[in-house]
C-alpha cells in the first residue's frame, strides 16, 4: 500500500496540504491512495502502519517562494520548527513515535509547501514544483 497524505486543516495557510491532494486527485496516480488528514497528531500512526511508502505533504512556514514545494529530509524534519502545526503533536513527533514503535514504513518522505508570511490563507500552489518533487520521489522509490 502506497499513500500520499495531505496534512492540514480547513483554516488559513494550513489548507496547503489539502490543496495538493485536490490537485493530485485530478492527476489520477495509479497505485497510490490519496488522503487528507485534519491535524492528525498521533492518529497519523494508523495511516503509516500498513504502508510500504508514504509521502506526507504539509504547509511550511519559511522564507521560500509561497506555493513552492520542497523535499524535507528526515534529519531536517527533526529540527524543523517551520511546519505550521499549531496543535502541539505534529508530523515530526508522529514520525518519531512511529519509529520508536517500529511502525515506520520503509520509505517516508515529506514535502513542504512554502506558505510565506501570510498565514491567513493558503498560497497559490505551484503545481509544477509539486509534480516535479513527487515524480522524483516516485522514481527513486
């Protein structure tokens, strides 16, 4: 089972991960389950448990160009304070817990969508950078 999970919420810039899933649903990716999760916290573990490969997409507070998509390494994620998680237990914590429990999929990648300085609404998604980053991940997988 392969999953692409858009992490977010229906509010402000945190919608960015969901907008990416909306776009990818129109791309008709074969053999990939596309999921939107609303601030899953530790609930993310149940979506990691039986997966072979997971790509997580989340909003990223940064100075990068708003809407652009970047690959975030697991090492950088552990030190990353830029994910927009406002709910205390975010993607980084969920991945660390899954690793401790031995439930981390063999391949986990994180794509961050730069939201710029305006957190009141989602940026215009750069679908070209989203598709390029995803294509690179899928080719490497």
